C-alpha cells in the first residue's frame, strides 16, 4: 500500500508540474507576442531618425511604396558629391545618415556635416568642424596630427535631437563633440564651449595613447543647462 501511495503521489505531483510548466510557457508566449508587436511599431517609417533606422537597429522601413513587385523599376533620383574625393588622401565614410521630415543629415568622408534636400539632393547647409587653422593649431601646440576621415579620425553617423523648437544634430569629429542647429547648420553656443566639447577633458586620466571612434547612439542626456 505504501508503494502504491507513493506512486500515486508521484504521479499527481508530476501532472501538477507539467500543468505549471504549460501555464508558464503560455504566459511567456503571450509576453513575447506583445513585445514583438511593440518592437514592430517602432520600425522606421517616413523618418529614419536613429542609427540603423530604429531603436531595435533593424535597418528596416515599414514604408510600402517599394516592394518586391516594383523594386526592379527603381531609378536614380539624384546624386550628391561632397567634394572630398582626393587622390592624395584615402578616406572612409561609415556614416549612417538620418532623414528627418525630408532632410538628410550626414557627415562626409572628411567629417564635414551636411544637410540635403531628400527630394532633390540639394545641399541646404554645410558645417566644417575642423578647418585648416584649427588643425594647424592642434598640430603645433599639442603635437596632434588629425587627418579627418582617415585611420582613427572617422565617425559613424550623427544624432538628431528635438524638443519643441529646439532641433539639433550631435556628432563627433576629431577630439570634439559638436551640437549643431539642425535648421541653420550653426553651432549652438550654449552647448559646452561655444558649441563643442573636448572629449579628452574631465576624464581624470590622460588619453594621449587612446583612440575614440564616434558612433551614433540613441540616448540624449541632460546635464545642467546643456543636453549631451
């Protein structure tokens, strides 16, 4: 009788475990479907406002104008030439452009920031973060030889930030992080020191032997009166 009781008890316990397992799996499935739905709603549409399109880095657009039936009929609408092509210096461009309300924001191979009309490719404005005079000063005073767009001196895109009428572009070039007015292409003077921050400052140690590759991220932080 004792063995029979144990067997029945073990059988009931096993059935209860299986029931609990099934319930847990069903709950996980429901949560997973909900998460997938939430992620899908964040895919890029008219705007490509984050690195790789959206916060999931999917590189996917939910627009339906182009599909497998008509993709073979696409034609080049316009071309843009930055003027950075040089036979003397080999540069690389790793920028993932941002598209906001019909305007394309991107950095060129030599790290200049440009805004283009998405419909025509016309350059709306251009910002040069590292003019020749600044590069000469860094070379002479700090023994820092920056060749924009070569070696470690590259970036991988820009960050678009908007809060009401405040619309700006954050991006790095050389040793600096810049904040640019997205409408005019001018430095935002109340950010850092006249629109830029030296990324070597405030770290508490020397970075002379280290390198930094600027990559577009999706988070903006607020510190005192400056958003970074």
